[in-house]
C-alpha cells in the first residue's frame, strides 16, 4: 500500500484526493494547504488523513511514499524538488515547472535518485485522446497534413502567466502525445486586454520538418466554450469535440486525391472526396482515475510514466518558444530538439 | 431601364443573371462566356438575352450601360478596364483585381470617367453582416477586444491563388465593413499540401493601434464546414454562425469587469460576468439581390457604392500583406494606411 | 421523347417543370394554372412550352403523353381522372386524392387503360430514405421495436385539410416504404387552435401485429423546425435528421440484451449496450430529379412505379383512419388490410 | 439544527446526504440501507453519521427530526407512513407512493399530526423550470396552445413499473408546476418490448378544458438522449432543452396572427410571424441543494412545501389515468378534479 501526500487543495486537489481514495494499492495519508478551511473540509470527509498547513512537514512524513503537487505553477519547482530530495516519488500538476531550466533540474534530481517523476497532463489519459493516438500512430489517417485546436471560453484570468501557460499546455501535451513528430519552429501572436496583465488571447502556429502544420487558439475571453480539434491526413480526418456528451471523436473518410492531369502533364489535378463518418465508442473512465492508477503502478514497479518528466519538459520548451515569439508579434522562433530522456 | 451585360457564366454568373432579371429598373441584355454550353443554357432560359463568346463584343454593345464581371480573378483587371474605357459602369466579383497596382488603376479609370466601380463583396449585403455592423458601429459591444473568424471546409483547390485570395477575402471584407478601424500590421502562416500549388491552409493575425486583435483561419482541407466569427467587446460579445438556419447572430451580454483590488492598490481584479443571450431576427433577403439592386441604384443616381473600388483596394492591401508575411512564416508586415477614396 | 403537361404552377409546380426540362427522354410541352402571372413566368423561362389557363385543354393536347398534377388536394381526383380517361399517364402530387374511394377509382381507371399512375411521395426518392430502407429491409436493425417521427415547424395553416393530410403524409409514406409490415390499428389525438379550422397539431400512434409501435408528431405551430425520425431494432438503431446538412443518417450499434437472470429463472435481466455510431455517405441527388426520371422510365417501359397508385391508396387509408380516431380523441380505429395492387 | 435521517443510499441517496451536509441548519444524523457496502461508504465519508440496516431503527432515533426516503417506489408508502406515525417530517422521492389511495393516506397522516410532507419533484427546483413558470404564469406567452415534451434515452428498464412511473413523472410534475390549469382527460399509448415487463415506451396526450393540449413522449429505448419541451402560446413560445450546457431556455417571439379575411368575411386569415429569440441567464444552483434547503425551511417554520403531498397526489392521479388509458390502447380516460389540499 503506497502512502500519498497531496499538496494543494484548491480546485483540483480534492479531485486528486477522491481518486486516490478510490484507487486500490494507494491511500492518502496526508494533505496540505495554506488555507485552514480547505484542510477542515478534507479532514471532515477523510478522517484518516493527516492535515497540515506546512508542506515541508508533509514531505518529511515517513508514511508518505509519494507526493502529488496541485499548487500554483510558481511553486511547482520548489515543492517537487524538496519532495525528490526527501526521496519521495512525485506527480506534479501541469505544467511541470516555470521554465525549462527548472524542468531539467527536476528530471536530473529524479533520475539520480531513481524516483518516479510524472506530470499531470490529464487529457492524455482520457478515452478520447487515447483513441486518437491509436488511430494516428496506427496510420489510420495516412500522412499528416495538419493539427488544429481551439480551446476558448470565458474564464479566470490568471495573474502570473499568459494564457499559453494555462490553456495551450493542454493542447500541446495532447499534440505531443498524438503526433509522432516534433516541431521545428513556432510563430505566435496574442494580445492582453487588461493593463499590466499577460496575454489573454493567443494563436500559435507550429511548423514541422515535412508539410505538417499545427495551430492552437486559446482564449479566456470568448462568450461560448469551444474545445475542438481537427486532425487531417491523406487518408482520413478526425474531429475531436470534447464538449460532445457521447460522440467526442468523429472519423471522416474524407480527403483529397492528387493525380496527374491527363490534359497537361505538368499540372496536378486535386479532387476532394467525402465519405462515411464513424464515431467509435470511447472508454468513459474518469481520466484522473486512470492517471492516478498509472502513477501508483509506476511507483510500485519502478516504471517510467507515459507523461514523464521528459514529456513535461518538452511542453515547457514549446511554451517558452511560443511566448518568446508572441512577445515579438509572430517572429519565427526555432525549437531545439527535445532533451532526450535520461 | 439600365441594360446590363454579364461576363462569365460559370458557378456564380447564372445567379447574377437571375437576380438582374428579377430586379426592377434593370435588364440583362447580353451575356458572354468562352463555353458554348453555358451560353446555350442562358439563351434557352432567357431568350431576350444576346449571347456571345466575345467579351469585347459585349462591352461594345451600345445597349449595355453596365457590365458585371464574374470570371476567374486573373482576368478581372483587363475586362474591368476595357469596360470602363468603353464608358460602362462596372461591378466586378471579389477580389477586385490581382494586385493593389491594378486596383488603383481601376479606381482612377472609373473616377476620371465618373463611372460606378463596385466590387462584389456579397457578404456585406447579408442581413447578418448588416446587423453586426449596426451593433458594432452603434457601440453596442463597447470597445472592441477581438475579431476571430474561421472559414474552413473540404473545397476546390484553386489553381492560381492561395486560400487567402479565395476564402479570407470574405472575412477581410466583412471585417472591414464591421470594424471602424484599420489594421497596422499582419502576421500570417500557412502551408501547402500539394507540391507546386499555393497554400491551402492559412492563419492571419491582424494588429490594430489599440488592443484590438483580429485572426482569420481559412482552409480548403477540413472534413467539416465551419463559418464562425466571434467578436468581443467590453460590453457584449457576438457569435456569428453563418451555417445556422435561423439564428445566425447571437449577442451575449457577457464579458469581464476590471476593478482595483481593495487588498492591493497596485493590482487589478479581473472578474467575468455571463448574462442573457439574444438572437435578433434578420432580414432574409438573398444577399445578391440586395447587391444587384444597390449597384443598379448607384448607376441610376451616380452614387458611390458601399463596396466601392476603394473598399476593394483595401482588401487587396490586406491580402498582399498577409501573403507576404505567410511566405516568410509569420514575419510581421506593416500595413500602409488605406489609399483614400478619390 | 415523352411529352409532359404540368397542371399547377404554385410552389411546387415550377420545380417539376425545371426537373422535367433537365431530364433526358422527356420534355415539358404544356403548362396550366388559373393565374396568368404564373403562366407568364413559365412562358418567359421556357419559351417552347405552351401555356393555358384551361387544364382540360392541356389534357386534350395530343403532344401530351403524360400529365403531372401539382394542384390543391381537393382537385387531384377530378384532374387525374380526366387525364386517365383521356389516355394519359399520370403523376399526381401527394396525397393521391381526398379519400380512399377516390383513390380506388383512380387505380381502377389506370389499370383498365394500362396507364401509369404514380403519386409524388418525394421523400421516398431521397438518398436518405433509400439508405434507411436498404438497412431496415436488409435486416441490419434486427427485429423492429419502434418508428418515431417528429415533423414540426411554424408553417402555413392549410384551409381545407388537417395537419395529418399535409405533414403526416410524408411520414406515413416514408414509414410505408421503410417498414416491411402494415399497421393494424391507429389511435390519434390533436387540437385546432383557430376556430373553424382543422387540427393544426396531431399525434398518431400506429400499432402492428407484433410488438412494433409507430408514432408521428406533426404541427404547424412550433417555434423551431424539427425533422427527426428514430427507428429502433434489436440489433441497431437509426436517427434520421433531415435538417443535418451532411450526416442525415446515424446508425447506432446500441440496444438492449435480454437474458435469463441466473439468480431467478423466472426473471429476465435487461441490460443496455452502447456502441459505435456510423454515418453513411448518402446520394445527394435532388429527390425530385430521381422521381421524375423514375416516372419517365415507367411510362417508357410500362413499368409499375415504386410509389404507385396502390401505395398512394395505402397512405389514404392511414390518413382516414387517423383522422377518424383524432375526431374521437384517441379512440382506437382498426386499419383494414391494404387493398392489393391489381 | 434539524436532525435528518436518510433511508436509501443507492444512486440518489448519497447526493441527498451530501446536500444535507452542505446545508446550513440541518445535519445528517443517521443513514439506512439494506446493503452493508453502501453503509460503509457513507460511514467512511461522514464519520458522524450513524448507519443502520434497519430503517425502523433510524425512524425511532430521537435525534431524527425528519426523514428523507430514497428507496424503490414500492416501499415509499410504508416507510413514509411509519415516519409520519413516529412524528417525523418526511421528504419522499418521486413518485410520492404507488397509488392515489396511498398518497391520500399519507396526506391525511401528515395533516393530522401537522407534519411536513414533501415529494422530491427535483426539476421544480431547477433554475430553468422556475424561470419557465415565472414566464408562463406571468402571462409572457399569452394564452397557452400546447405543452410538448420528449424524455428518451437508452436507460435502465425498471422491473416493477412502466416508463410513465419512471420518466413521465418528471414531465408531469414540471407541467403541473408551470401550467395554471388541470387536464380533464388523457389518452395514452405504449408498448413493451420485453416479455413479462411493463411498457418501456409511452405516449401521453392530455386534454384541457380550453384548446390547450399536452403531449409527453418517454422511452428507455432510444439511441440518443433527448430532454426537450416546447411550450406554445398566443404571444411567445419556449424551447426548453435540458441538455444544453448554458442556454437551456429559448424564448421565441414567434406565433400566428388570426384576422378576418377582407375578401371573405366568413373566413379567417392565419399568418405566422417569426421574431427575435432570447435566452435568459439562469440560476445554476444545484436543484437538489435548493430542494433540501426548502425542505429544511418548511420544517423549521411549519410551512407548506411547493411540492407538497397534494402536489405528489396530483401527479399520481395523472399517472394512474394514463396507465389505465395505455392498457386499452388510447381509450380516453377522464381525470377527476385534483383532491384539494387540506
């Protein structure tokens, strides 16, 4: 039985606690937050859980084998590093840290101590994204043309980070999981509508070595909620609408065909074809339950998580490059090759 | 009774002929196309119309007071110039011409001869866009935050122009009509998926002097058809979905409020509010009927059209700047002030 | 080349004229209507067509081999009978006539003279309904549980007939084409909201010999347009939404399974299963073009139409039985076996 | 502080426990269920709650002031009567009991002892239904034409009751709350698709003294989930779609106008008008929280609940009448005047 301590009991933390409580092979032994009302609520519901306002205290607790961190981004690095240095496995909410530099140091710290370091890119554990990854990586779409995602709503303006750090991290982690390629450059634009704040609207274009192009649109300032991704290939195209109650993924047997023009050998004929649509039944298990079970399993067997530190670092690379491009209104920023997993 | 000659009887031309036939104060006197089957079809349906394969011949016809041009883009300039030089009023399909330089010369030619020059930005004449323009220019949205448009489908790959010239022209002309400001710079990205062809996917970001930002996504390679524009302001936000059968425009009484944080005078509090939604009833008149009637009216009274040559030229400026930026993967391209109408 | 005369040039008649004009092997030789403006419009567009206000005159015209009747329901019988007695083949708009008695006499008249008698149940010729019929009759749904259809909108209140005669005729003819069974009884309810007028809302339940049940809801008084049919069977279920632009038919691999309860041999366990969904690509040919071509083909080869007189009569039987039940607020009315085709 | 005992911890019971726990002025003191795993789950989460497999024991508990019953329908009467006889206030899940006779006896028992008897018609406490009731009863729709509701999905086949008892109870209780009139007769049809089970599809038509007509369609055997109600009046019409995430209610300024025909004084002209649509912002409070707070408030102040015993009995009257009609395939069954609240 693995003992877990949860740091951060705001919006997401209580969901983590609940899913650990429902997970075989693990139990919540301690929980920490700066606000006493949140600690009291957890204590009332889970009387066996020790609560403390002092995260360092939780980390030191010998019954704690692993720590889950669900605090504001700016604290991720310090808390995760403290936990690793105390010999504890770590699952940290997305994004992994506030910079690539921090991410690299966490990966090193975990590797040195042979500890599990996992990042909570929860969408990767949904039935929908797992199905998309199977279809794309299984070649069902043929060669890839584009990946286009929109994630907008009327949402909380974060104080300390731009909207890329908050929303685009979801799309980048899904894209990284689904696509078998790595972008070579990014051009991003955006705007802030509140003086002194970071950008609340952003548009990212990612270029790849071949003809694949990706685009991500994120905003905290839309009157309607949209969560829609289009993925096109030579053979098929996918529409992934996360707000659909039951048919989140639609696979279209549509595309273009390119032939030589019989009338002109130097010309190509481009025709389009529209075929059947198919919506596969998806696993409806709560993604966080799958994620927690995977973390517990990795801790137990010393395995490398799907969303490991290297994965978290790749997303930080893209976020940093995109933010740099956005600051200069679309200037192309090269993306270095991903730091290889140790 | 104004006599009109129609050049180009492909997809759009027959609609123009039908709408002129139904318009009081005008009649189709001649029609021209290079394909004899198209001429025969018009002759069969409209026995009073003279048909000819020779556009020059139609332009010379003394019964022709005005010429409507619905041919491929590359021929717009030559045909329109010939008609103006022959003293005929001109309505040319969008885009006005193949370059700003051509557009300028058409404007000059029309001004010199005091002839009407109009461009067929048909969306400007829809009930939906007219309502949006009235709301935005009437201040109902407050100060403007953003204009975001998506126009994608599985469509015909044009041979000679990129997708900006084909699809984004619609969005740019709607945006130009609706917004009371002019962009100062553009950053665009895109991709071609057929060797030797122009870009079939494009993303445009337009910057304005204040905090307003616009973005347009166009593609010929999407499995589903999307025609959706979001417009956000300090007071209200609009969702314009052109595929909705009856409620194309939805006005949301939603947005953000920005206050000083009482706990910290140097900080701002950003809160969002979500209110009622309202879908105004729209004029359902066919846009092309309104456009043709407006053209006839301008010819009759010597008035300047809403979508005059200067309007057509402004759109060409934006298309050229965006294509230039796209060629260098998002490099910011300044947009000059619009050439003033003479 | 078959010469056709069209009687009735209101809403639907001009569509018929256009489709005959585009049909190989047939031509419109004459057209008739009581209103001179409608005759003038046809004459202007189709100069080769003879126009007359006198339908009898058109029927007598020796160049007329077949007559298409698109007039108000109350005139169907008299016009169709006159045409048959004059030795002309007949296509009459739905419904076939104003009563079963009239329908029977038309069938007899056509049979005696070996003439084609066809009724314009146009939906039967759509790509969607043809696909549904193929799926249902091919056994893809298994045994049938139910057929449920909603056809409501804000529409024109007919003067002389209730809403069953106007709208439910569409559903009954689709149902009759799709289902391999005949109902044994009907219970219908409805209401009129305008004094002195027939019912503008109606609900029909049709019972079959086995456990199959059908229900049809029609109304001229709904704020939104709905055209949706659910068809359920033991193996699969279909949702047919005629307002969907591209995916009108969705086939769900969903249903229930019924097993013996291992804990209680006298009890059955009912479980439901939800599987993939599939939207087949449909033939998008205009239904009226297919219908006209079929009529011309039947005339040419002396074949029996899919929607022959017997089909038209079956629908009249159901409409009369439903109207009788509705008049007594749901009283069950037996439906006689369909009159066999001669 | 009011002490509450909850009987029945299946699907709905834990939600009740959670909402009482979050409600000021009340606390859960005891919970009962026949299954020990359910008791254990509650005990783990709410350590202060006494759990017992013996409902009679819970009812006797002197700390229990009020009992909430969330057990199968067949047990409602016995448990509620026992609680009332023990002097406890009662909130019983819908439907109130298994028959009108039982409902009447519960009302009498509560009245005699001056105890609160409330039925859990939860939809009545949603923001959507409260807004609809305000609009309809405030006259915004004018005179009422129709109430039409569809509630279908692929759902659990109940063992002991037909689908009217399970699903139509929701629609009938909403209708009863929203409409200011009482139906005079009902005609219902339905079908069972599993041998030995009750009807799993049902259609109810309810007639009122004036021209108002209501219809309810319920099913456990549809491939898609639908929760849609149309309400039409002389001035406006409402579409209530409970599955819409944010715009559950749409109010259409649409309808018909009836004038005398100037050409024929004995005829009426019926025209339809389509106007703006408006979607009011709704209170998004969880309905069960509002319901529990209302129950606690009624207990505290001796007030009569909105969904009191008389309300529960009215719904039973309609369910019994509809089931009787369904058994004889649509035969009209008169509905007696509602038993007046004591």
